[in-house]
C-alpha cells in the first residue's frame, strides 16, 4: 500500500532474465546449454544443472543488493521467486532481516513416481499428462507458446486474462492493461525461462501431483539462523501448498504459517485486502 511505501523503501524487482529485467542470452540462458540435451541426465546430473541455475539467480540478486547499497533485506518472494529467495537467505543469511515466502515453489521433497500412487484424475488423463511431461523435457515454455502464436498472441492472452480475472473484479480497461503487460513480457526475447526445467520438474504419479524442485528446500530450511523470522504464506485454495509445509514449520522455531482466505496461488491478487493487511503487519 502507498502508506507503507511512504514509510519504507520498497523495491519490486523481476529476476534477471524475466519480466522487465535484462535478458541475458549466454550460457544457461541461451537455451543451448539446457535441456533437451540434459533430459536424459541422471538425477545427480540434473541436480548439478539445478545448482548452476540457482547460483545464477542468487548471485544476480546479491549483485543488485550491493549496487543498491542495501545492508539488510526484508525479502518477500512469490512462487519461483519464493524458492530462489529461500536459497538466497541460505547463502547470505547476514543480509536477510526477514524472509516471507508467498506460495513458494520447491518446498517439499522430490517424490519418486509410481503408478500405484497416481490419483484417479492423472490416470484418466494419461495422454495429457504425458504430453505436458514431454514438452517440459524439451524445454517448451509457456512463453515459447505465446511466441509461436505470432499475430494471434495478443488476442489469445487477452481472452485468457478476461476469463480468469473479470470474476475477480477487473474491469475491461484493467484487463487490457494486464493482458498487454503479460503478452509483451512473455513474447520478449527468451532468457530466464530456459532455467525453469533446470530448477523444476512436474511429478504427477504421486499422492500430491505438482511441480517440484530438483533441489527442494525441505531439507535445507532448518539451516537458516533462528534470528531470521520466516513466514510461509498460502491461499486457502492454493494448488502450490503441500502438507509437508506443516512439518517443516513445526521444526523451525523461527517460522510460522499464514493462510489467506478466499485466495489461490496468487494470494496478492485474489484477496488483496487481507494479503496487504497481513504482509504489512509482518513487515512493520
């Protein structure tokens, strides 16, 4: 909220290679150094590639902090940003005053897949699940789909935005602005998106299907110093939430869990009033 921003320095940043940040096109971010060449790697090799991607993003945030001359951060990260923020705090704990993870990706341990554990909806949609898995291995990103659409891309994105966000209270003009923003950041030069399947992997034949980290935070969070408060925040109908979060929080004396009602993965958008109130209270 503007009143909070008037009292504190607030920075809303996109990770390097994403959003409106610079888009490097060398190394891992070229697409040539990532999958599919690595799609047949062993789990250990995949973890090594994941470490490379984590280093890339974490180091870029640290370079930004140094350039901005910020001594300590109250770090708030959403989804993949939450996952990377967790790794940043683990590497630079003396630079983090507080860590707030909003519906973070990559928290639970990476499960083994088995036919017996697959839920019914996965078994009923084997072709779709197989297709998604194959596209992920080939590093076909949602952004690349938008680019392939060519001149039809803006209209497709606009229709998707209207279908999803009109019921959340956005008027036509607001939908147009959001759609234009989403189209252009997705149609822009590919870069950071090439790290997605180095960092994450879809696991469907398990009790809790979803996207998991190749280097999950589950076994690392306890290494954070106890003087850093950690908050996990999810929506009450958040597909990213995993029951293992309860176990992780229970073992961390400096952590607690917040649930935002009437919200999904995009907690800040689905229920901005409750989200802003909770976040400001945590940051004050």
